[in-house]
């Protein structure tokens, strides 16, 4: 599915009326790191304020928080808060 259709539920309903997907996408899966970086930066700017929390690597055994060379002080504070929340969340009984 193309990104514009994933992010716009009305467009998806028009183009894919039999889809069971509802609402706008909250997760995008991209084919590679370059595509992911481009999409991340475009969405960060398009969402307004040039503010983002992340990126966050999912699927690892432990939480991973990534800060890039262009990280702002605000992003460091946001990611620190997220890391503290992760550290204070009890581990799942499945691990």
C-alpha cells in the first residue's frame, strides 16, 4: 500500500472499499533505512513543529532508543522521558 493511502482513511476507503483496515495508519513499514529516514523526516516536518519522538527500534529483546547527530535538546529530553518510562515498566511475563 502506498503511504498516501495508508495515512488517509477516506482515500483508502475510496480505492480499497473491501479493506478491513479502519482509521489512519499509526505504523509504517518501509523497504529500507534510506526510505525510512526520508519518510521519518517528511512526516516530522509535515506534522508541524519539526518535533518528533523517536526513532524507536521495535522487536528487540530490550527497549532501544536512538538519537542522531542532529538531535535537539528537546528530543533528548523526550527520549530520556521515554527511556525512564520503559525502565519503570515491568517486564512482560513472556520474556
